[in-house]
DNA sequence: TGGATTTCTCAGGGAAATCACAGATTGCCG
DNA sequence: CGGCAATCTGTGATTTCCCTGAGAAATCCA
C-alpha cells in the first residue's frame, strides 16, 4: 500500500536544532573556495546556518562574531598552522567541537591527540555524507543540540546505528563495508524518496571521484545481497529515475 | 517522520506560493533564445514570475536585482563557465536552489558535485513537465515556498507521489514506466481539463521529439490498462479535442 | 611482507521501455 | 445504414537501462 497520506519532513529527515529551536551554526574553514562552497551547500541543505572563512585569521574573527556550534577546519591554511588556529579557537570557544580536514597521509602523528578532546577528523578527499554524519555526531555529543536527535536510523525492521556503525535487519546482525554503510545510510536518511544515481554519487562518493557511474549499481547490488537476501526486498529500482528504500510491509 | 495529509484544493492542484502569498520567482539562464522562451512560457503558466538572461553576466546582474527563489542555469554559456556562474551566484544568494541544464553526454564528468547541495539537473533535450516537476521539488525543499505544499497529487481515489514515484488507485499499488508516470502526472496536474495531443506531446515528450504523434494515443492506452482496468474509467477521450482525467464518481 | 578485504572497471546478458507500423474499432455525419 | 476520420491496440524491432560475474588494483591488517 502506498502511503501518500503521509509526508516526510521537508528534507525527509530529523532536524537537528539547538535547544531554543534555532538552527545549528557551523563555521567552515578552508582555503580552497571550491571546498568551502561544496561544504556550505551540503550543510545548508541540512538546515544549518553556515559561514565560511579562507584562512586562520578570518576564521578566528568570524568565530568571535558568529559563535558557531561546530567548526570544520582544514589543517592546511595559508597563514597559520591548523594547530595554532585550534589553540586560539579554544581560548574563545572552549566547548565547540571541531571537525578537521586533513590530507590522507598526514594523519597519524598530528591528529592522534586531537580527537581526544571529543573532536574528530576526516581525510581529503571526503564524501559529503561522511562529513555530515561526523558533524551531526559531534554536535549531538557536545550538547549544543537537542538531545532528541539520536543516532539510530530505522526503516521497517532495518536498523542502522551511526555511532557504532552496526546494522541489523530483523534482529540479525549484518556486516557492511565502509562504502556499503554510507550508501545505506544515505538511502535510510531519505526513506521512500527516489534518489538518482547522480545524487548518490555526489553524496556518498568523494568529491573527486572520477569513475564510472555504475559503481552505484554495483553497490546497490552488494547491499541487496546483504540486506534483502531471501527476505522481502526493501531496496527498489525505479528504472530511469533511481533507487529508493522503504519498509518491506507495504 | 509523518504528518497527516492536508486537504487538497478543489481542483487537486496545489499552488506553490511564497510564505507571504506572493508568486514564486524564477530566473532562467540560457544562451539559446528559443529555450529561454520555451521555458519562460511554461513556467509562467505555472503562475510563477519569470526573468530570463542570455549569459553569465546578465544572470548575475538580474539575480542581484530580481532575487529569484530558484534559478534554471544552462551549463554552457558564451561568456562564463556554468560552475563560475554558480559560484558567484552562491555568494549573492546562498540559499537559492539551482536546476542545471546540461547536454546528455557531458553528464558524467562535469556534473560531479552539483546535486550535492540539494540542487538538481536535467539533460537536454528535456521535457517541460520534467523541468517543472524538478523545479517544484527544489523550491518546495528549499523552504522558500509554503511547507504545506506536499508532493502528492490526488484525483478521486487516484494518488501519485512525486517523491517516491508511487502511484495507487483505491489503495492498490500500480507500477508505471517513466513515460507513463510523466503523462499521468501531467493529466493529474490538470484534472477535468481537456488536454490536446499537441499539448501533451509538448509537455511530456522532449522538445525535439520527432516521432509519430500517435505515441500519445499509445501511452494513453497503456495508462488505461493500468489505471482504469476493470474500474470506473477516469481517463476520457474527447474526440477531436484531446483527453482529460477526472474522478470516477461524477 | 604477504594474505585478506575492499573498491572499482569492464563487459556480457537480459529485462524493460519506447516507439513505429498496421489493422481493428469506434464515433460521427449525412 | 454506410462511409470517413479519429482513435485504439496487438505485434515486434530497436534501444536503453540495469544487473552481476570475473578479475585487477588498491588498501588494510596481522
């Protein structure tokens, strides 16, 4: 049975709001404008308020005035070392969580201690779903946001825990690879909505992915094997339009 | 997250209005005048206010002054790259959704990232129904429009969900192909109104469709088999004039 | 370092969708 | 009622889209 009698929230997902009901504020700091634009677009789409800065000084200045609830901070800035920015940021806004952007290789040594303070990082090139998910986690745990927002997505008897990365259907645990997990998360954050292959590529794969669009088909195929295997299918193809997920009992 | 369905307007057609009740404003940017004219006509018909521009500079200038709620932007402009226009546009109007027009083959490489922020695209040659539908989706989700407007069309016991692409009659699910879906959407957006074969061809098929006009008859026939099969017919022929859809009980 | 896992490309197969064509049917007119 | 035009629909060719196996390349992990 179709359920056109019901509507999802405007964006088909739970809003993350501050306790007073105002939107979450996020400051994005990166010297590449294409990156700040990409992130701003994606994060605005989450319903958050975004400001961007291109260097350390701009970041600190904007932070003072904007009072963000979270910061996305590139480790490589033209005028200032990422750690320096972090230090000064902490003096102004001690409790604001920071999501670091860092090159793939430069990770281990310098980031290690950083996440101890409740911060987190992603490596470039990242996927938007990953950044959004990490940010949501940070904001949720920092207490800036309404606690109602929790980390478990549920569609039918399918459950996905964004914190523990655990997935189960009908109580049975399912192991997914990182990419499979992100794809499923994206589908489950937009239940009953057709998502085009382009949309999926844009959100789930890294922004610099240059490969064939049929990876999406491939990973849908993998997911089906694990999620739908033998059971009533939840992942559906809309030929010429895209894919969607919905509870089996309909 | 689910809310009860609100009542539909008598004609089953929900107007898309801004919160203050004024009409939605859309900026159309394409260097081919035949395209901007085609689009302007179709979009005005939706009750929206339209402005057109033929190049990047004109687009930015018009955007500043016109403050559109959405932009239709060709990726190929004479003076400026589509991505450049997008970037500058974003600086002025951070929250305005953009619908990109792009050549069919140019998709893979250049589109990357475009749908990331909730934007969307259609490939040339497009059908007007598709452009209108995508634009409505963008505007609805951007929050510029009244949130009550939802994505479900209802005529009698026939329901069509533009988000999930699901169609049902009397609670029974019906599978439609992409073309059947667009045709039915067009009919349902104009209930009780006779639509000529020419109108249907112009709105549902691509603007460069060169085939036989009797595809319309063929697809009406397909639709009847699925929608009306056995039941009281809702799709009616007005010989010499066209077709119309209306609730069965009248 | 070497094996296991994951990611992705490539290509074949197959199913579905689209559409042309033509004969059947229907409605309208005198 | 006969004839004409408009419409309907069965058939099948063609195209498009999607699925998936096989294996190469990259990555992870012990």
